[in-house]
């Protein structure tokens, strides 16, 4: 089982680059299709969140929520 840090590093190394090909955002109200040519700004936002996870302890993130 991976730790939160390991999952986050995996996402940055593997999942985030794969998003360049396009992806779906799944919500309880349906899916949002993000095409490859539309993906850059979403990828950048997700990258910022993931990098913040690595720099902020879990307790601090929970306090900010």
C-alpha cells in the first residue's frame, strides 16, 4: 500500500503527463470531457495542488480546509 506522498509523486510522474492526451472529469452529475488541446490549464492547476500536498503536512492541509 502506498503512502499519500508516494501516491502524489506517482500522480506527478505518471498520471499528470498522461493527462496531455485528454481525460474525463467524473462528477455525480456526469462527465466533463477535456480534449488534449484543452488540457494544459487544468494540468497546471492539478500540478500546483499536488506539489502543495508534498510541501504541506497533512495536519496543516486539514486545518486549511
